[in-house]
């Protein structure tokens, strides 16, 4: 590691969760590069915490695929691969289709209004043909969509897997390259959300990602 991590300032939440998030974000932004060796005592010293929450965080990061461990040999940042990226994109497309249907079925009106307002940012980014902003806006939209489902299983899964999903979809590019056609498809999806047509919203979202 070329630059040590800055000390962690606890926010009053579970320390292990904070260390997990901090190390995960460092992997996502490249501060901890693919293939880089991770030593729990170094990480603990840099973050200003004990080795116990660091070890717990590394175990969690291994479970979601951001860290590789070979017993008695090394612990290192995993190297992204195209299979994991493709599988994650397919999984997320199916999951978000389900989430759209569940949010419409179970979400309160004000929650869905908030989801649709976030979707407007996605549509604006699509019209501008700004891929980086489209990815950022889509992430925020899907975060609100999953919360609107109220489904404990989905929320727990996303809390644990969010970092790995973000890393594996960082190379995502929209299937529909034409910004006009793509934006029109997003607008159709928006109309289905407004009409509270869960089946239609699910189908449209999957079509947007190449899943018919």
C-alpha cells in the first residue's frame, strides 16, 4: 500500500461494520489495489483500532469476494474477473425486477414517490448520455427501491453484498446505446411505477437489461 489509510473516526455504530465499510470502500476506490497483500496488524494500526474488528471485516470481505485468503500464505485484495462481473449484472437485473414488483405491492405512496423522484435523475442522465452519472444515479435509485420493498431478507442481503455488487458492476454499460431509445424505455418503466403496475414494471426493467 503506497499511502496508509487514515484513522477511522467511530460514528457510534458497530465498529466491525465501520471497519468493513471502510476497507470495502478502499478496495472500490483503489486505495487497496487488486492483488495487494492485506496484513491485519498494519490495517489495525492505520485505522487506529484493534486487530479483532479488522479480522472480522476481512472474513466478511472474503465471503463477498473482495478478498482472497490462502491459509498461512496470504490475504489479499481479489482481482475482478469478467465471469463475476457478468454474473453479478445478471443477478442484479433479476433482483431489481423483483424489487420493483415488491416495492409497488408493499411500499407506501410517499416511499414510491421518492423512488420515482430518484428515477427522474436516472432518466436525466440517460438523456445526457452520461454513463458515469447514469451508473451513480442508478445505484441511488436501486438503493431506494430495495428499501421501499420493506423486505427484511433483501435489505439484509444488500447490506452485506452491496460493496461487492458495486465493484462488479463498475464496468457496466447500458444495453441500449441510443440515448433516445434508452430514455424512452426508462420512461415506460417510470409510467408503470406511477400506475403501480408491478408486473409491467418488472418486465420492463428486465428488458432494459437484456432479460426478456
